[in-house]
C-alpha cells in the first residue's frame, strides 16, 4: 500500500499527526520528526517512527517519491487491512 505523508523536519518531537483529506479527496498524513532534512536523516527518522508506531519492520518501508521533498509517498509492504485500521485511528 502507498501512503502520502507531509513531513515537518526540525520538529520539537517525533510524532504522527492527523490524516487530512484535501479537496480532491486525497489523504495525507502529517508526520513530525526532530531530524534535519539533510543526507537522508529525515527520511530515516520517518521510517523509524512509522515502523515503531505501526509495529512493522523498517525493511517493509520504501520512499518511492519525495526523497528530497517534505511531501513523500511511502510504500508499505504489509496487509492493506492492517494499514487501514492504523490509518483510521489517526482520523478518530
């Protein structure tokens, strides 16, 4: 499954925010990391945080778009059902 994240680097703490839906119906999940956006540090921090929060191995995450951007598309190799349950908890 592919999810879109809006990443805020240099945040006060590592945390996952709300799932937001834009006018086109596209979902974006806010994520905050303390790491700097240099040499892949923020990307690594995003994957570390998602892995911990979702209980999925880091090797199951791949940044497929947005390596150098704050808007990232990450592919997660896990059941869609499990990911959707996790994501639904963000909008509650």
